[in-house]
C-alpha cells in the first residue's frame, strides 16, 4: 500500500482579546479551507503566520480525534 499524504496548515494567531496562540494545526485541501476552519473557531482573529506541512502516513500513526473527524467530513463532502 503506497503511503498516504495529508496536508496540515500550522497557524500562529492573535485572538480578538489580544492573546497569541501558536502551533494551531488544521487539516485542509488548501490554505483557504484551513483558514476558513480556523476563523470558525477563532472568529475575528488576526493570522500572524501560516505554514503548510505535508505529512506522509505510512505504518502506525498516532492520530487525534479531531484529525480523524476532519478526514471523515472531507471524505463525506467529496
């Protein structure tokens, strides 16, 4: 089985009340989708930095509940 590749976007943001949040990782087909998801969770935030991270899933992987739900909802929409 060939390795599966997923794309995550890492964000550094400033919330509405001025708190800086670092290392927010969000799945997305592209940066626009990841940013949309981010703004749903942090309405009115300012994005200070964004980085794309391609991850190869091969073998055993530790995945969070949020990661699994993002993959399921993306598959259902397609």
